[in-house]
C-alpha cells in the first residue's frame, strides 16, 4: 500500500509470451507516466481501494488495466492490445493473448475518465462482476474504438444494486 510509481518503462524481453504482470497495486497507490508493454497478463493490476493510474501508455498486454475494489481513478491513459495486427488465428477464442483494455470486476465507486482505449481483442472498457455486481462507477470522456467485442461493456452479473454505473460522453 501507499506506493508511488512514476516515469518508468516496463517491458518483457523474453522471446516468448509469458504471463507476467507489470505493476500490481493494493491500496492508496499512484501510477503516473509509465510505459508498460509485453507483459501478456496484466499491464497493471489493481486490487484494493483508492489507487490512481494516470497518463500512462499500456500496450501489448493480455489485459491493459485489470481493476477490482473501490474508489479508484483511471484517467488519461492510452491502452491498446493491437489485436487487428496481431496475426493471431481468427476467429477470436478464449485462448487468445489479446483480451480487454480496461477490465473491472467487482468494481465500485471508480472513475474511468479521458482514456483512449483501442484495438483490444475483447472489450475496450468492461465492468461486470461475479459473484458481486459492479456499481456506482463513472465512465466518462473516453475515446473507445476498434475493439473486437464491445466498446463499453456493462457485463453486470448477479443482483444489481440501485446505484448503477453512469456512462457519459
């Protein structure tokens, strides 16, 4: 908890696609201006409360940003898993190395704002949850384009809370 990671680059130099995580945050952390590529699992994985990810470039990862918990801020990032140029066998299958851009499970009271999320193998921005629903989040001012599945995917499962997600411009 309470970590700050700024102004660095993280990449895998392995000749094969290994499932690694670039940065893992647990609570009250800040990730600012980082470049993460070729982790082939999570570029950034957040679990806990009150983490912030801003102005970062996250490319060529299984998931760009995977997030769980509450009260996070994800703002002004570029997230892409260039699926369209991957050369991966079509059609897409669950064995793919190209999944979601920003994926939130069991996520509450989080702001996802002003990000560019494009060319991912699944959805650009996903918010859902099993077994607990995702609710109370604000998803605004994002540029979400050219994703294989959905742009913004509200895949909520379970009992929906009255404080639903807000998706704006």
